[in-house]
């Protein structure tokens, strides 16, 4: 394989090649860095690249391999983190002028866990300001662009994670998910995004948005690669490992009971015809693999959305109140408006949202008593044009936010492409601490299909948007 093709290796394949000494960490890391150097000026996935440190870490990994001392299960694999996550001695800006000069004094727990497992940190990834901003706001950094169509949003708020993975700049990324912020860019960019069970993965060293909804999220191009991350991070959490990364792709789907939350995208929101068709096709594929489907009903999406929005506004405002008092002009317009909205929420409304959160979590638990997993959409539409500010900023998280409210694990994976070449995602939801089952279903689907093997064209294109009348 030529050096320029190394970037397209999955983490799982690269891990095996490194273990057999057929690939060096330095070769793999250099391929990532070269791709970033050539393309980040177009895609803007990275806010900061740690080139010298990454190359030094790769050389050290190779020296360890020569001595027969691998660093851990992620030995030599490059990764990057959303710029809400601390890296010792580096800025954590949250892509906001408010924190532009904030420097972390130690690694976040997740950063340290991955480094201890041998992974090599490449840099910090772009986001939408504080996780609730807009790519249309004037900020010190340009907004990330979708590699499938650089005139489109990659989804937020972990936008740089989705872009860097789809463009094959890194095989592994860590984002955050408060109202769908990992699963949305995963769907928009055609990669895998896992929001684990609430509090499974440490949030220490991660700048908060709304603590009762915040999750650290795992992102990769394949379910098996995502399982590598889960393997490391859930062991660090002290949880029993339900299935190792090596076992995920071997778990059978025979008689798997899937509860289809079709009303989320058929009635509660009106998904596009292409999204509905892709979800129906994905369900048929899973039936061929042995799954059994039954439509199930939860509360309407608006109930989940209202609850989540109240919790988010109050908690986010509490975190930012002092910043907003002293320097409101340093925020982007959309981020500031969302934050200030929390000031108007009454304590009684917040208390009611907390009670409703518990009831909604019980509702999903009840559905999962008779279904092994649930399935629904991720987004009603594919990626919007960045020029259409209303479409980009429209609240489209309704199908994702329920599982931030309830804390259940939820996973997004690619199930096809629209007629204008943009990815479409499906979402799987599982019982608490059964992330491995979700990954197993996605891995089986990926083994039977080839959507996850497609890559955007390089150089990255502006596509014809005639299918949307743009």
C-alpha cells in the first residue's frame, strides 16, 4: 500500500498490521498528518495540530515495538479530540473567543486513558461554539465543512470529529453529546458515533454544557473501530466489559428483537422520503441477518424535546452566567441567545423537567423490557447547505435528544446516501451498559453492506444541489 493510501486504513486493520510489524506507527501517523496538512485549509476540521509531538510519540511507539514492549491495545493509532476536552499544556477554547486563551493544566481522563493505551494524539477538533453555537456566527475560527459536499454543514456540535473521520484524517475521535452532538455529525458525515450510557465514560476535564445531559462520545468509521475505543474507556470506568472489541463482530443477530420507533420519523417529525426509504431498507437488511422487528411507541418527540431543552437551558446558563455578565459580546449570536434563554426558566419549570426526565427514562426502560434494542432515525434530513442559515440552525435534534434525557446508549451509523450524494444515518438504542450489543448490530450490518467503505472524493467537491431545489 502506498503511503498516500495508509490514511484509509481502519484502526482495526492498522492495529493488526502494526502488531505484525508490517506497518510502523510513524508511517501511519505521518499519513494522517500529511492529509491534514493538505486538506485542513479546505475542511477546517482541526483547530490545532500537534505535529511534532505526534511524530515523536510515533517514533517512541516504534522503538517500543522493536524492544517487544507495546504501549497497549491502541499502540500507534492516531486519534483527535473535540476542543471541549483538555490536553495538558494545550488550549481548550470550545471554539469561542470567551476561552480563547484557556490552557489546560492536565489531560482529561479520556485523553489520558487513550494515551495510556498507546494511542497517539494528533490534535484538537472543531465544534459549534460551546456545543450550542452556529457555523454562521463570526468566530475566530472558520466553520468545519462536510467532506461529502464542502458547501454543507457536517452537523454539530462535534463537527470536526465527523469531518476528520470521513476525510480519513484520523481513524478515531472523541466528541461530546448533550443533545445529539456526536450522532448528528456521524449521520451527516457517514461515520459511526456512539453516545454511551450516561456516566459510563468520565467527563472529568471536559468543559460542561448541561451536566445532566452531557456524555462523552466515541466516533470512528466502523463499528469495530468504535469498539476499540469502548474497550479502553469502559475498562477505565471500572465497568465489567460485556464484550471485547474482538468479539463484537462475532455476536449473532439471530432472533434479536428490534423495537422500531417509526413514529419518531413518520409522524412526530416528517423525515424526507429518502431518509424513510433508507431506514426501511436498513430494517430489511437486519431482518435478513436474523433480527425480528416490531413497531413500538414512546411519548411524542416534543415531550422529550421540551424536557431536554429546559434542562439544557437552565444548566448551561448557570455555567455561563458569570461570563455572560462580564463579556456577552465575546459570544457568537446564536450561542449567546440560547444561553440567555436559560435565565427566563422558572425553578418550578426546571423541577418539573427533572421529574419528567425520570418518567421518560422509565418509559424507555419499559420498551427495552420486551425489545433487545430500539431503532429509529438520526436526522430528518441530510446535511443542509451552509448558505441556508435557517436550515442549519433549525432545531433538528428531536430524534437524538430523547436518549440524552434518558441516558440510554445510542449509536448512529451510515445506511445509505441521498440522490445528491449525502450520507443518511440510522440510530440504535440499547439497555444501559449494553453498548456492545449496539456495536454488534452495526458491525453485522457493515459486514453485509458497503456504505461505510465509501469515501468522499479528493479534492473535495461542491455538489449539484438540484435534488433540493437549491
